[in-house]
């Protein structure tokens, strides 16, 4: 199993915009070989932002990497972007391979 997480710092006044965009977007993941599940996680908040993480589970690193080079990936990432000022910095990708 392989997990890919993108961490996002979202401006406090744009949380609803961010969540709406993720709820309404088409992920194109259901037919991607090796994809297992996806969750958008809402985390802690500080004076500037709330932390969110996209959490996807894959059969393997190879399946995840194949998706990042696929037409499904390009279609998913061409969709509506968030209003200016939503993101406080670039998303931070973290990947994990299951050992147990």
C-alpha cells in the first residue's frame, strides 16, 4: 500500500471556498488502476490558516506515479481553481509506503 498526502495551508476566510471546490470537483479516480480511496482531511488552525490534507491510498507507488502521468490526472487538475489568496504557500506533498 502507498499513501500520498498533499498538505494545504488555507486562509481562514477561504475555508468554505476550498471545501466547496473539493466537494464539487470530479476526481477521475474511480477508474484509475491501483486507486483505493481518497479523503480530504480538515486539521488544526492557527492565527492565519487551517491545515487541510488530501489523502489518497494506492496499491503501490507505481500505481500512484502512473496516475500522475495520466490523462485522468491532467483532467482533474484542469478544473476550477480557488480564489486568489486561498492558499498560503504551495501544497506540500508527502508520500508513505506501508510496512505493516
